[in-house]
C-alpha cells in the first residue's frame, strides 16, 4: 500500500484524489484549508462558471482533450454531478486579437481549432445578422458545471472510495508527509494548492499570479452559452454568459485582471458586466434591459495563473516526494481529468522508485 496525501480540495485536488482512490494500492488523505461549501478569495474553484471552452494551443492540448470525454460522460449519465450540455456560441472581433482577453481566447476563437473533433457539433456560423464588428462566429456543444453541486459531488465520490478528509493548514509542503490518516509517513504528497503555491514553504512558485475574475450570478435564463473575444470597456474585461445545471442560476462574466488580488466586487465593474451581457444577449431579460436582471450575488475569484503554464511535475523536497498539479489559470475544470491523470502517472513513477529501494 502507498500512503498519499493530497493538499488542496479545489477541483484539482478532489479530481486527483478521486482518480488515485480508484487504485486499490493507494490510501488517500486530502488535507485542505478550504473545502466545498466555503466561498473564500483563497479558494478559486467555487467561483468558476464553469464551462468547457478550450484555450490551450495544439502542443499543449493534452489536458483539455483528455477531460472532455469524462465531463460528457457525467453530463450524460450522472445528473447528480450537476453538469449539463449547452450550445456554446463564440463570437470573435479581430480588433481584440492583441488584447489580454483576445490573447487568452486565441485558440478558442479559431474557425479551425484542434477541438473541433473533440466536442460535438462544431460549426462556423454566418455573421450576417450580427453587428459589423463581429468577424467570425463558431458554435459547438459544451457543458456547464454547477460548481455548488459538482464540488460536493466529488467529495462524495471520494468518501465512497475511502478517501479521508482533514481541515488543516500547512506552512511548508513537507509538513503534509506527517498528516496521512494512517499515522504513518506519506510516500507521496500531491500539491494542488492553486494560487497558494506562490506562498507555500518549499514551493514558493512566484510565477503563479492571480487572474482576477469578477462575476454576477443571476436568475435569468439566456437560452444559450455566449462568449465574445473582448469588449470596448477595457483590455481585461470580457463578456461571457452561461446557465448552470440544476437551478444554479446564470453566471455573467467578467474580468481577466492579471496580478490583481482584490477580493471585493467593484460595483462599477459589476454594472458594466450586466450591461454588456444584456447587449450581447437581450433575451436574458426579454428585452426589458439591465433593471430586469434578478441578481443572486456578486462574486470574485482568483484564477491561479502560472506564466509557463500548468505545473505537473515531481520533485523531492526536504527528502519527501512531491507531485505538483497547480497553476491551471482559467481552465482548471476543463483540464481537470487530463491533469489529474498526468499527476497519477507521476505518483506511479514515485511509488515504483520507492519500491525498488
Ligand atoms: P483552488 O480551487 O484554489 O483550491 C486550492 C486548494 O488548496 C484549496 O482547498 C485551499 O484551501 C488549499 N490550500 C492552499 N494552500 C493551502 C495550505 N497552505 N494548507 C492547506 N490547504 C491549502 N475553469 C474552467 O475550466 N472553466 C471555467 O469556465 C472557469 N471559469 C472561471 C471563472 C472564474 C471567475 C474563476 C475565478 C475561475 C474560473 N475557472 C474556470 C478556473 C478554475 O476555477 C480554476 O482553474 C480552478 O478552480 C483551480 O482549482 P485548484 O483546485 O487548482 O485551486
């Protein structure tokens, strides 16, 4: 038996713990400062939309590509996971190509993307009836994940598999080695601390920074999932709309503010988000304007962005093996199964190395 401690209970930690727990040779403990049910600026996962709109380029598409089949399977077979299919429409304005949001969505906006053979129903649509500054439009079948249902669902699946959870804060990654529920030393630690990999002793990855996302959750139904490459309100302001499964309301986004740690929603940003959403999707309020939006809450989450891309690597820190799985930026859900499988391969490598000693 190998003892494994996963640090972090966001979508990365929970998915990794679930996949690990399916191996009968592994005993898994999850330790985390925040757990599903919490809404905290240090915990990105509950704030996500969350949908599947691929953003990686072809050489780095492994994680997102491998995740789609599992999200689609859950949407088809497990309604209790809180994931449903939605028709996604993506609008592109060439003038956004060099903006922060245009760069972020660069691969998503292609009319010939790598994922056209991954998601169902990919099509390039006519732009005839749209405003003059729309240069191309694509659509495909995506999913929207109700994070308030899905994160507890993952915890439930982990518990069923015998995973043990503990609310613990660590200051140094090596401390996790002493926190396995068996009382014995952990063989491997899996580091899924998201943005806090930048502050955690032994890791201190200062290339991880926030990409701040402000959102508004409303009761109104858009009828379709909509995203546009950018807005005229600022380089790092975007407009996306998605209805969550299971009565979760509709997320109106948003912003992509790199290096911004502000935890509180800005009222004028919120107003711009709502106005843009109504302009893009008048059906949200049946043409009655922004006043007819029924707001559930305003929110802010910090996407854990890593300059060089996600870190899925193993290393020995203070004599303890650590497998990293952090730095997913704005695609932590849509890459969750692929990244977790990558982490599992590294855990298996470590277990093999240790068994040879
Ligand atoms: P987190 O969810 O932040 O979890 C980190 C965990 O580590 C927490 O449990 C925390 O308590 C724990 N931890 C950290 N430090 C310590 C410590 N010292 N001791 C103990 N525990 C610790 N992604 C998509 O795929 N699709 C989307 O549509 C999408 N939309 C988004 C919209 C917004 C507004 C935001 C903010 C994000 C969005 N994302 C989306 C991105 C996605 O939410 C993140 O990539 C993902 O949630 C990161 O998950 P994580 O588990 O790595 O980190």
